[in-house]
């Protein structure tokens, strides 16, 4: 064979290989179809930048073990293109590596390019330089400048995926792509231009020829071939806008995000499972948990404003990657039940019968038989359903799944999964002192607060986004005012009054700090007013504005001002008379950032990171840098940093930013003493905890950021605090409890550790909750403690059959629902 023939043969082989490994993805109103086989999809959101590449394989493996077949992620434009046409896909921004990690685990992927993402992410994922481009006017509308940039970034991501053969049409894992995000929620504010923009988005996406369907969530008028999808707590009543489209749920909120000053929102496993079962009962085909693993808002990527560094989201996998039990396990069992009837769900004939008191029966019939859902959406009253002569108890606000319509295999209100109790354990590191030894140095504010020097000036107040371009949280506003004692404003009662929208303001007059003030979540405009002592002649007013993440959601959110919007006024009072001098149109000098940040004092490689002082450690001193060294905690358990005693600032470990901290911000006291009732519609204010405590005291430090030897922790303390209480701990499992039903099995696990003992076990009608169980009025005749000890002690996990065959006959009265309560020590 000559060389040209050999080359032609190789090309034929390559084409054949691509043909046989590519996957055809299409859709009908009954589901997404993979190579002609319709499927239901159970998906979970994991955002690659909110974890590290070293965490990705474990997170995705746990998602698969939890019964998911798909991972969904946004793509974060501002992280990948922080400076126009300068791209970053390194470290935890390595999108290709993340998608390939999904592929290596045998899962599918959904790529939500957006590129607007919301996601409680800084500025909704848009780079702020976009806002500052000439002619941009506003984002997310038919503005040619914006559309060109959006198309450029979207095309960049699509081409990157194509080059790595990551779309299913090329044999890769990506089965769906998303353009825009929740635009329908705000579209009316853009008028006709909004409708034209949606049409343009659809045409632009379709022209990229990715070979898989495109979706648009929360977009009732999504143009074909876009598939519109639902986001929310419940989407069982959602109907696609096209009869050709499947019923898809892109965001089932597993909890809610946390804000500074807010308590922890909790969504019960029972209610979350209820929402999923109802969705599939009523024709759902694709359901995604937002979030399945929330992770951490490292660096300055938390948006909002006022979104915390933790993005745990009460997800099935917690911020550190541990199983959040019982939520994880309860959903895993649900997924198994749904997958067992997949064929009926996608091809069966559907019949729904509505009974009294909000009870319904849905049958999915195929040639092989029937599968049933029994649902009771009454919020208070349990139901007794008689089906083909057999009675079934369906608790209030629950769904039962019966794969053969004869035996209930799963009910959303009946939790047969352990509750894991996680604790923070003292740092066990070799030669680690109990108290960290600190060095310190002051932040140099002489040139700004005392001298008023900056790099730009204007005869007006400038939006912080315009001046800082998101290069820093901090922006100095500086001006001077000349006064004489005969000036009408001069008095013994003068104040400085500032209209602020910068989240935090620190005010200095003639180099002296006169006060600070900050906003609360969702109320960012406020008036700062403080008494001032001025002198005849020149007076320097220096205002340091600090943002806590830029707004990420809402109509025209990109146009909402940040920083000191004005007016800035001096107010003089003479008895009943008030005289105001407006400084807003004075010459203002601007300086972005702080010297310590510019000089990278947090970096081990900075040539400026010298002159640290040891001894005479100052506490409660604002604008101060602290540094210490520490040994890594022993073992492999996740590491957390306790920042109790500090005010507000940022923290770095070995030069890696773990994000903003603010433990001095106490959560509002809005918790109820009543136990959380899963019954009834959920909202993020329904079940909250940790009121009256620091909004966030603990901060995730990924293990991959730690060295085997010495490590460096650097803190920038903005408000003033005491670092002497700061310490590292590990997250470990202390115990596991179960309170599961008869005729089920209970898996007990210490998540990688051995079960060391059994503290309580009783089969019958035990009462109480984890850590406070007690025997009830009846019990099995066999020794439950001994049975569970023999099965479990010394094992990493064990499975207990909950039946009288195992624990012996009971003397329980007729009608008593028998359960096993058990507490194991890890």
C-alpha cells in the first residue's frame, strides 16, 4: 500500500471511530433521548471553581454513588476572562479537566454557559470590564457591544469543548447546553429589546452546531429549538411551552444560600424528596439539584451583595465534601426507586385519579405491568388509600412509590437513612503549639487617609464599579474643603453626612478615623452621619468604601450603583438653623485598593512581605495585617479554620485566598423554638438555625493547599479583632443515628472510620431523637444492643435488617408503627 493509500485508510478508520463513539442526543415530550433510548435524568449541580481539582473526583464519585447520572455546572465568565481577551483556565478554573473528570466517572454533563449565571456569584458572572466598555449602555439586551462580547465568550467555550471532543455528538459527556439564565424573570423590564435579545440568543446558540439540545431555564417564550425549563422549590406543575419539549427542572433548590447577618436556611430531606417524587409523578423527565455540592466562595467571588464565603447550601454533599446525612441517603433511595421504573415513566400510558383531600393515584402502564405513585399533598392529614382492595397509609405531604403497584418501596416522608453528626476536632499536628504565634504589621494608609493621594480625579462622585473595575473591594474617595471661622457652616455642631451604597464605609477627617458603618443584607443604601471636628483652613476628608460582592441578580442589576453615590455633605447647626455644604461636586481624588493587597503581603513570594513585627501584638486595631505559621492537621479529614474573635477581612493560606471573613456579624434572631415541620410549602425562611451566632465562624481550607511542613496563614483585619483565638480543626464524624421503619434495612457508616461502639439500640416504638433516644412502651424480645454490636462494631459500615426476624417478636399493640432507633459511636 502506498503512502497516500495508507493516509486515506487512516482517515477512514478515524471517521469510523468517531462515528461509532459519538452519541446522538435528541428529545421528545417524554424525555431526553440518548442514541434512540429515552431516559429520565437525575442530575446535580457542582460548580468547579467552588472546590479544587483534587476534590472533583471524590465529589463526582459520591454523586454517582448517590444515584445521579448527570452533573450540571455553570461557566463563570468573570473568572475565565478577568481582563478583556486575557483568559484563565488554570487550577480550579480548569473547565476541561472538570468535564473530563465527569466523563471518567461515566456520568453525563450539562454545560450552563449562560454566560450570565446569577449563582450568588460576583456580578452574576459578568466581568466588570464589560460594564465599562465604551458604548455598552447596559447588559443582557440588544446592545451590539454586549452581544459581540457575549458571543465571543460563548463561542470560545463551545470551541474549547469541541477541541476536546466533549460534546456527546463527539463522544463526550455533554448532553445539554444552556444559553442565558432565568432571563424570563426580568425580561419585561427590557421591553421589546428583551424579546429581540432572547431570539438573538437562541439563533446564536443554534448556529454554534454543538450537536446537542440547548435549554433556556425560566423562559416561557423560549424560541424553538430551545427547551425551556423550570427553576424553583417545586416544579411539578410546570408545563413546557412547546408540546414537543420534555418537562425539565434545571434547579431544584436543596436549601438556600447564606447572607452576612442571616441564619442558616435548612430544607428537610422529606420535603426535598417530596418535590422530586411529585415532579416525576406528573411527567417530569430531567431533574437537577441546585446544589448537590455547594462548596466555597473562595477569594472575592461571592456576590449578592453580602453573600457569605460558605456556599454550603444545605446540599446533599456539604461544603467540605462529606455526606450530608440523612439528606444524601434519603435521596439515594429515592433515585433507586425512580430508576427501577424508568421504562414505565418514559413509555407507559399515564392515568391519574384524584381522590378526596388532595390525594391522587398515578399509574404508568406498560405491556410488562404497572407502576404507581400515591401522593398526599394535604399539609396536615395522613391518608389511607385503598387500591385494588389493599390499604396503604400515605402520610401528609408525601409521595409513595410502588414499582408494581402492590408494595411500597419508598415514601418521601419515611426516612430510613442514618443521621450523621459531624464535629470540629482539635488540630492534631506534630509539635503544633496550642496557641499560634503571630506577627503583625499595619496597613499603610498615610498616603490616602492622611495625604489624600490617588491616581485619578474628577469633579464628581464616581460609581465604584467604574473606578475600581472590580480590581479590589476597596476604593478611596478623597477631597478637601477650606473653611474659615466666618463660614456660614462653621459651628460647634458640625457633622459629615454621606449617602452610601458601598456596603461599608470608613470615614477619616484629617487622617483621624471618625467612624465606620455598614449595610445589612438587601438594604444597601444608608446614611452615614458622624460629628466632626474641623479646623480653620484646609481639611482632608478621606472615605474608604468597601464592597462585599457586587449585585448578581435583578432587572438592570448591572446599572445599580455601588460605592459612595452621594451626596456627601457637611452639616452645621446653629440652634434651630441648619446649614449644608454639598461636597459632591468638589474635586475628588480616587485610589483603588490598599497597599498591602497591591504589595501581595499574603504571598510568600512578595518582596514587600517584610517588616513584620513580633511582640506587642495589637488587638482590636483596624487596618492590620497578621501572619503566623502552622503545621497541617494530621490525617486526611477536611480542614477548617476557626476565625472566632476577628472582625472582618480576608484570609490566605500559603497565598491561596480562602475568601472574606466576618465572624463579628451576628445572625439575626429569627429562629423558632419549634421543630422544623417538613409538611407544607418550603421557603428559605421556613426552617432556619444558628440565630444569634456568628454568621460564619468556620472557613474551609482545602487539603491540597497545605504543605507537609510549615504553612503560612495571613489575615487582613479591616475592622479590628483578636487573632489569639484563631485555630485549625478537622471535620470528623462523631456518631451516627438511625430511626428507621420495620421491613426496611438501615445502613450505618462512619464514613471511612470504624464503628467503635453502640450507645443505644431498640426495636419497637422507641422515642426521642439522635443523642436522646429512649425505649418506648414495647420492644423486640431479642437484645437489640447485642445484635447491632455484633453486626457493626469494628466495621466501617454495616446493614441492619429491621424486622422481627432479626430482633424478635414484640409486644407492641396493633397499629403501632415499629421502628429501630440506634446510635453508634465513631
